[in-house]
């Protein structure tokens, strides 16, 4: 699962193909937990998580902005939003995973282009 998530983030795997693979092989809880940790670690400025990159990520999620997970992400701070996403009904599961996978793709790409640019110790940035 970690490899698939990072390949999607690094554009080495198509977003939708990777999404289906993830949903096929892992439970919602497993994917959710992993993406939550990945996102929190990849967002710059850990004091409030409300960085420009994070805002850009939630504003470009490829889903209708009226969908519940998107409304939650835009209305609450990161950690509170994640808690609310975790307790949504099951029919929202796929939308939640699309949202988190997209956010990680954006925040991780930003990190790779900035703090990781001159080499980093993140083994998952050495995929191939
Ligand atoms: Zn890195």
C-alpha cells in the first residue's frame, strides 16, 4: 500500500488506477490511517497545518465541492476535519479516500520540490 500511495504522489502511477488498486486490496480504515499520517507529516508549518499548499490541495480535489468530505475539509481545521471524515457513513468512504490521496499528492509534491530538493532521507522518495 505504501508503495502505491507514493507512486501516485510521484506521478509514477495513474491516480484512478492507483485508487482502485488501493481500495481493492486494503480496508478503508487501513488506507485512511496511512494517508492521515502521511499528510500530517508532509504539510509544512505543523503549528496550524493551514499552509498555502494545504489550502491549494483541498481546493483542487477532483470531486464536486458540494460533497460532504470536501465541505468538511474546507470548514474545519485539519485534525478536526480528519476526525469527522473517519466517522462518516460508509457510502462516503471512496470520496474520503479520493480526497486524502489527492491532498497527499499535492503536499508531498510540494515537499519534494522544496525541502527534499537537495536530497533527503525519505526512502519513499527513492522509488523505482
Ligand atoms: Zn523527501
